[in-house]
């Protein structure tokens, strides 16, 4: 074994030396080429675009600064820009001796290339504003340092491996030892030819490595896809690497068609919704927490003046802030306080009264530029840490929250033996319209509320006019040091102003928005369709695998559950068959359609779904006569599972039958046909005077009434 290890390491060191020679040679050749090759030749070879039109700069979903450009000439020339390749921007300028090229001192990486459009990720310090203003802008391929660096790192890692899996594989590849195989009976794949079946079985039996080769058109991709699919029946995930983006596209598309969840890394060569739906970027953007993450990133990255203009700090506190910095057409400012940022954190998502009080606190780094003559405030502060918090509560919670803050303040004072302090209710000066936010009603409300709270808490306080913050009254706790005048050590501010400025809301107990709108995908026919729905924002999906075999229904539902759970969405499945036609798929009573109780037991044991549609004689569309629902079958199903049951094809089922179904265990009904009919009926009823808007209004009212009547069925006792 030592001899094998020695020979393998020696062989790899030889390869590394050859790679280093290649690297140095390529780098030197690129340098000479760059210096001697004219721009026209680079453009003709597809290695450069010139001139370019700057489209925009933005941060992508991975928080990378990106630049989008398009070429405006030579659009018929095939180019060599591909995902991951390094590029550099340049400027063509006129000089006394003729035209010259000036390269920008940074490199970027191609993240997207399609036709005449190019997206390049660049360093955060890239001069984007200069790129935007540059005439004669161009871009060319740059020497690929990254690929070589990664190859060197990989070789070094393999060479240095000792007594691990990597070392074992290295020695296996560089020895004549036969690869080990697992032993099991061959698996039959009737849809493959004999050679393909044999290849798939060899891959599955391979303990370490299997090589599939053959001439073009023999089905290597088909074989590989089948091997991956079969492996996923035994393993949770499979990593697939390929030499080209095209090969990855082919494999990814075939796997998705088989109902496999694919996460694709890299830039697809085929640009369509199907291919883009399983890229890393789309999956990342589809995560339910992505909007919140994005807004936090924006708040961190873009401390813009506009944020403080919204809060009012820019108008009332500007003289104590560092001057704004103008960069790339935006105005940025160092953070002087935390109020607007905590408001933005609250605003990231909707809130109910049940969420409140919501308490946000931090020991924050703040920056202020108080003038040299300042005697109070932060004493000419520049950079300091501030223990700061904002408590978001309902009016009913003000008293308890203020009480808790006061108790915290006085408990800390007790710990530090601070006994000489004075409580001040700091109020505005109504005559000073410049210093204070101009809203008399708000001020009167806030001041009276805080006054009442302090009185009820038994806190002795004095009132001082003109000492409030510009946005609200406050309780100041002033302490007297050994030498000098009083200092405000702690404050508790009551702010009705900033929440209004930032449009912060919550849904109260008696609010009109208690029930959110839920988007639900019904009768999803494939994993791909479910993924599209989740990417579009659906919070509930159904995968209808009832047309598949029982085993395939379980498999596809398991995959949907895995994806939907990651997106925070609920999943509905189906067992049995629904008579009639839906989504161009029909089922009649000549085939079995009633749900099997044993199937329910086995299915719910294998898959954790949130709801289960069952076939008990219900049908899509309108019924011919009175429906024949098997309530006995429904009761048997209810007895063996706690999963909420769904009744599809509810349109036209009499209310008494629906009521019976609800009593047994139905928790949701589908009445799409009835809703459509209600809308048509409403349109007709509102068409008497020929007014279009009255017709639509009547249609909506009819739908609302019909939906309410169905909801009421669930509310009856």
C-alpha cells in the first residue's frame, strides 16, 4: 500500500508541475496577446465587446454587486463569454498618438451571458459610477487566475491526503487494483436497452467509481439520469458535476421531468422559466425569509439620507450628523441613531396584535458630529456605543411597558447605588414649530398618555417645556454628579410620530384584515408546477398524484412535501379519484374511484401532508341528479387518520350532504364551478341597464355571497 501511495503522490506531483508550467506559459501568452492584439481582432474572435451600453448596477440575490451591459455593435459575432469566466472592463480613448486602451483596475466574473446582454459581478469597491459615465466602454475576457488557483488547491489537497477517503480514492485511481463492487440482484429497467440496463446496474453496484463510456447517441445521458434517479431511492441527495453547462442543463431538465428536485449551480445555457426555476438564485429568492433578509441587507448597505428624511432626523438633527457622502448618485450618511433602523426591522413583515409587544434592542455603534462648542448631549461625541431599544406595543400595553422600563432603570440605579435622581416629563414647546414635528393632535395625545402612565405608576415628576425629542415626549431621569449640573442618564420616550411616518401597522382584534389571503395551487400535476407556484408566492400547494401508481404517488408527494416545507408552504395530496374532468384529465365510474382505507393508512404513514383529498363518489363539474357520496367510506377513512380531509367537486352537492360530510371530518370543500356560475349569475342580474361596471360589481357581490354561504356550513353547530 505504501508503494501505491508513493507512486500516486509522485504522479500527482508531476501533474502539478506540468500544470504550473502551463499556467506560466498561458499567463505570459495572454500578456503578449493583450499587448499586441488589436481590439478589432478581439471583437472578431468573440473575446471582447465594444462599444457597450451601460444598463444598470444592482445587488443580486446573493448580495453581490452586479453590472449589466449590452453590446451595441457586432451583434452577429458569436462570443466566448460564459458563466464564471473572468473579465475586465476598458475604455477606448483618443490620444495624441492615436487610440489607446485604458483598463480598469479590477476584475469581474460573468454571472449571466445571453445574446447581447452580459451581467458581471464586480467587487464592492468597483467604480460603478465611472463605468456608467464612460464613453467608449468595452469588456474583454481576462486571464483565468481563478480556475488555475482552484486546480492547484485541489491537487495540493489530494496530494496531502492521509488515511482518509480522499487518500483511498487517490490510490485507487493510480493503481491497478480492481474497483470494489456491491453484490445484489440486477434491477430491471424495461424502458432501457440491454446495454443501458447493464450500465445502470454497474453504476449502482460500484462501491467507489464507475465509468460509463460510449459513442454519441448511445444514451449516456439517459443512463446517467436513470442511475441518479435510482440512487435517490436509497440516498437523500446526489451531487452531479459536468464539464459543460449544456451537459448540466440536459441532466437537470431530464431529472426535473422525472419529478426530482434539482438545485442547479451555475449559468444555464437554455434560458427559460423551466430551466431558471431550479437555479440556486431562484430557489434562494423563493425562500419565505428572503424578503426580510433582502431588506436587512439593504438597510445595512444603503444608509441613505432618505431614511433619515423620512424619520425627520435630517430636518431636525442634521447639524449633529456627519455630512452626507455622495457616491454613485446616492447620498449616504453614517448612522447617528437607531430609531429609523428599528422601524425598518418592524416593517419587514406584517404583524398582528398577538405579536405585540415586540421589543428590539441593541448596543449600537453610532456616529455624530456635535460641534466643538456643545456642552450637553453626548459631549462632542464622534463614535460611541449606545444601549438602545424600541418597544412596539398597542395603546393598551403602554402602561405595562413603561412600567417595566421604569422598573429596569431604577433596579439598575439600585445596583450602582444611584439614589440622587430626578424624574422629568419632557414636553414640547407648542410655539416652536421648527424644532418639533408639527402635529398638535399627536403631541396632545402622546403627552397626556405619558403623563397619565407616570401618575398611575406613582412616579414623582416635574414637567419641563421644550425638552422633548422632536418626535415625542419622554421621561428623563436626571442624575447629579459629584461636580457640575444634572445629566440625563436614562430616557423613556413615547413616540406616536415615527410609526406613522414609516406606516407601521398591526392587525387588531377587531381589525378588518384578520384573515389573510392564501394562494393555493390546486391539482398540481408535477413537481415543476409546484416549484413555479412556490416561486410565485403561493403558500399552499396540492400535488395530485391520484392518476399515478400508488408508489409513484407517494414518491412525488414526498418530494413536494420536502420542497414546500422548505418554503413554509402547506401540502395537500389526493387518494382515490374524482369523477368528471379537471385539467384535461377525465375519470369515469368504469374504473375504481373510491379511496381505499388501507391506502390511506399506508400513505399517511409514508408522507406527512397537511390535507388529504379523498374520492368518495364526488365529481368535478355539475352532477346529474343527486350525488351519491359514500359516507360510510368517509367515516372509515376518518377513523384511521387525523389528517384534515378535503372534498373536491363540492359544486352542486346539497347543503345537507355537505353538512354530513363536515360532521364526519371534511375540513375543506372545493366549489370552483359554483363560484364561476355565481359570477355569471351576478353579471346577468346587473346587466339590466347595460352598465359594465354595475355588471362587474354585481358579479363580485354574487361570488362573495356564494362563498359566504359555503363558509357558513362550517360554522353551523
